[in-house]
C-alpha cells in the first residue's frame, strides 16, 4: 500500500502546487466559447506548467531513492511521474472546461473535481505501468484521493493560500 501512495505523489504534488505557483496569464488567454470562458480565471499557464514541473521533480527525486514495482526501471518511473503530473493538470483543466460549460463559476464546488484529475493521471501513465490496474489498487487510489483531496484543499484554505475550502 505504501507503494501505491508513493506512486501517486507526482499526481498529488501536481494537483496541489498550482495554488502556490499559479498566477499571471490564464491558460485560455481569456477566450470564450458560447459567451462562457473556455477554462476560466482559476486556470493559469504558470499554474499548469508549475504543477507539471513540481510533480515531475517529485518523481525524479523519488526515483533516486525508491524503485516502484510498477515500472521497469528508474527512467520509466521518472517518465511515468511526468505523465502522472501532466495527466493531473490536463484533467484539472478538463474539469474546469466542464464546469464552465455548465455555467459554474470558477472556484465553485464540484464533486467530480476530486476524481477527474486522478482519472486522467492514471490514463496517461497507463502505457508505462504493469501490475497496477488491479481492483484493489484502483479502489485504494480513489479512496485515498477522496480523503486527501478535500483535506489538502482545506489546509490550503486555512493557510490562506486558497479562497475557498474545497
Ligand atoms: N491554479 C492555477 N493554474 C492552474 C490550476 C490552479 O493558477 N492550472 C490556481 C488558481 O489560483 C486557482 C487555485 O490554484 O484559483 C485553485 O485551483 P482550483 O481549485 O483547481 O481552481 P478553481 O479556482 O476552483 O477554478 P475551477 O472552478 O475552474 O476549478
Ligand atoms: Mg476549485
């Protein structure tokens, strides 16, 4: 189980770092479709890039000390970490895209936010892993994320980094 937790670190780092690293120009450059922002003001270029870099860095550091059984070697583990982080930020933006299409304000609570990033992270890393997609592991990932995602959002809010506690 500790392996499963370590495996997801690049995704969690990628998901939580934009609140600190973000700012500046929005990822959608302010553009709209159908009168609604494509992604909205909560998704910035710096947040996206910073999240991918931070998650990948975490994976590179972990790979120096710990070889996960799901990857062939340290190199694939690092590339896998990048894919997890990239999938996370892609999923995060995709979630915002859906929210804007449903007329939801940036920052409004949206239950699927908790899972969309995880789904895309796992999808993106899937070509590089073996012995990972077993029912127990998948259930563990979703339950862990259901606990950690709201918890980290609450901490970020209490620490004054995030406007809302979700
Ligand atoms: N953030 C960012 N760039 C990203 C993702 C997040 O700059 N690609 C920053 C923004 O300051 C954002 C904060 O992190 O407000 C919290 O992220 P999140 O909860 O994902 O965004 P929301 O503001 O809730 O916007 P949305 O409704 O689109 O999810
Ligand atoms: Mg949000």
